[in-house]
């Protein structure tokens, strides 16, 4: 019989930080991961520029959305790392601290548990673990863009990376590098559901044959860190979720918690693509000389994280005194084609709806052959008038950035959407057909002050004793910056307090 002080479910960004912090505090931890414990050994994981190659691979535990009506009925693939390291096995490695306004908003909504100083102190601790580095190499095209934008007095920064000497560093590495790692027992297994005794969570049940997989017992508590797409599904399979979901599922004991799986949010990016005929195309750097340069000199295009540099625009909300942020980034690729090769150089200016107002949901339903369950993902992208309006504003702001680059003769023709698309209807159609996920789903088990929220602001499950959630599902709103650094800091903070 396996047992530990704490069970942590999911060895991704937050799970590895939580396990390490708990272990450093002297607790024994059983860290259960659905994917391979040696996933980080795959060469494509370590070579930064190759991460899109990992989408749809065995290391991808992601899901496709259901058809999105505001995106021309498209189903977007939402990749998620599966294996020790979670999504840090295949993310773009950008290490960006949260914006002050988002920390203030968390504090305003959550009070004492979310004091900005406490989050920042935790941020400093995980940053010391990660030791993010400045890019070892930046493409000549993006370097030229940075120069031109700086000359125009725009705030632009080459993004810091969660790398070491140009090699991807995963969340799993952060755990391995700790002297306390011996207190963490990693286990491969897919957690089907929580084990519940009365009102107390006592452990988790893994998938086995049918429903009778082995149980791992927690002496103190179970911490869910399976991510925004998987944690709500574990709760629902455990009988905690919206009542109507259970009409179709065989779950014996049900606790009605309508908020589980709701409030799902994601960053949507609109790619504006330009010809850059004076620059070599950035094609998948997977040739022997490129790999050798990366191995021996820790430099060259293999180090490239694609979204090399960027910044924020704070845009006035028409008719109000407030503004909303749009993150933008520059990549030396044709965003819609990479990793497929292109004949000429391209630059993509990606403009992101950083504070989306659309809210989606995630639910669980029986598989069509009734052998198990499936997760249905519906982010409802662009389902609000505000997001639609902002997406058009985003195109126009992206074009202003591009105009600076064009006047410096760095880029040429706008390939997509193309200047022929200038009417509101044409641009709206472009957004519907080509906007993509930026891979930042959050919010599907959000904390809040109301009794209806899934979690208290202390990240404790309201329905039961002995269960906490510390992953991307907990955020009540999408932070404007890339979320990984903030999420790791949150896991550190709450693992320090429990
Ligand atoms: C392609 C891509 C690019 C990105 N780029 C960036 C970036 O540059 N910067 C940034 O800040 N953020 C980026 N992100 C987002 C960031 O990586 C995620 O927000 C963050 O990793 C989420 O952490 P998490 O711990 O919530 O989940 P994850 O890191 O996804 O970890 C969840 C873990 O739980 C495991 N799991 C799931 N279900 C079960 C189960 N039932 N039983 C056992 N284990 C389970 C999974 O296998 C996985 O290992 C990117 C993400 C992707 C996919």
C-alpha cells in the first residue's frame, strides 16, 4: 500500500514546484504523473526551436476544442505536455513575471491570501531555482526589428527563457536539482478520481482495469496540479461538478458544484504575417551543423524559442476611462506554416487578447463506445462583443507596429491578412479563420469569495476537506503575461503555507 504525507497529482510546472517545496519542508510526497517519468530525455524536448514538433506526439496530452462558432467552426488543438515536466516539456520557455496590475487585481479580489509582496517573494524564490537566461541567440530578422522599434521609442524586450545554456530546462529538472528530491516518490499513473471518506479526501485512485485501479493514500492532503484541462475532469469523475453532468455519467456519490469546469479562459493570438525577403527563412533547425553549433557553442537557431521578443500595448477602452492590455510578440517564422519550411523569410507579429472577456467551459461525458469518459473542451473564444471589438483593434495596432518595421525596410508586403482585407467584415473573417490559441488555458476551477466558487482564496476545495488545487485552473482571470512564472510562484507560495 502506497502512502505519503502529500499526494501531488501531475508533475508539470506547478506539480514539480509544489513537490519540491513540500519536500524541502520535510514532508514525504508521492508525485503521480500520467506520462513518462523520462520524457525530458527526448532530444526534441531539449532543443528549444523544435517544440512545435512535439504537438500531437506521445508527449502531448492535449485536447481539441469542440467546434468554435466564432472561429469559423474550427476545432483548435490545445497541446499540453504529458510526462515529467508537464507543459514545460513543450512550451515556448518565456519567463515573464506577472504585471503589477494583475497582482493588484488578485489582491483586490482575494485579500490577505494574495498580498502582492507575498506573491513577489515566492516569485523571487522560484526565479532563483529557474535562473532564467537571456537569449543565447536572436535571429537577425528579430534583432533588426528590436532596433527599429527601440529607435521609435517602443518598449520591446527579448524574452528571458527557462533555459540553461540554450538548452530547455523543464519543471522536472527543478525538482531533480533539489537535495530534498529523495522525499519525493515519482509514480507513473493516471489518476481517475479522488478517494473520499465522508467529507474527507483520503487519497486518489489510479486507472486500472475498469474502475478498480490501485489507491495511493494521503496522510495530510491531496494537491491537484493536473492543469486547467485535466484537474476539473478529475473532480467531475470524483462526483464533484455541475449536477447536470452526472445525468450521463455513472458516479455513485454526487456533490453539486456548478462552477467546476466553468470560467475557462485562454489567450487568443492573431497572427499578422509579413514577407522579409532580405532575410533567410527560419526553417526548422534540425540539420547536423546546426545541432553541433548548439551542442558545442550553446548558440545558433536551435536555441530559438520562436516568440523571441515582444511587449505590451495598453489600449484605451472606447467610451471609458479604463484600458486593456494587448501583448505582442515577434517571431522570425510564418506562424501558420512553421515547422513546415518556407522559401522566403517571413516575420509574424502576433497580437494577443491578453485579458479576454469570453468565458468557456470544460465538461466530461461518456465516450461514444461507453468504455470510459471523454473531456469536452469549449473555450467559447470571441463569444463577447468586447473580445470581437478588441480583436479588430488588435489587427490595427499590430499593423501600426508593422508600419514602423516596413518604414525601416525590414519587412515588405503584408502576406496575411493582406492589405486587400481592410473592411471590418473582411478582417473579422480573417480573425475567425486564422486566430490561434497561445496555449494558456486557465480558470476552470477558479477561486473566489462566493460559496459557489470551486476554491476558497486559500486554494482549498470548498466541497471537501483535505484537497487543494494549485495549478493553472485556479486563476479567476487570465493574467496578461505568459502565465508559467506566476503559476510556479503560486505553487511555491501555497506549498510554503500549507
Ligand atoms: C506550446 C505551449 C507553449 C507555451 N509557452 C509558454 C511560454 O512561453 N511561457 C509561459 O509562461 N507559458 C507558456 N505556456 C503555458 C504554460 O506552460 C502552462 O500555463 C503551465 O505549464 C501550466 O502548468 P500546470 O502545472 O497547470 O500544468 P502542466 O504543466 O500542463 O502539468 C500538468 C501535468 O499533469 C499531468 N496530468 C494530467 N492529468 C493527469 C491525471 N489524471 N493523472 C496524473 N497526471 C495527470 C500531465 O501529464 C502534466 O504533466 C505554454 C504552453 C504550451 C502548451
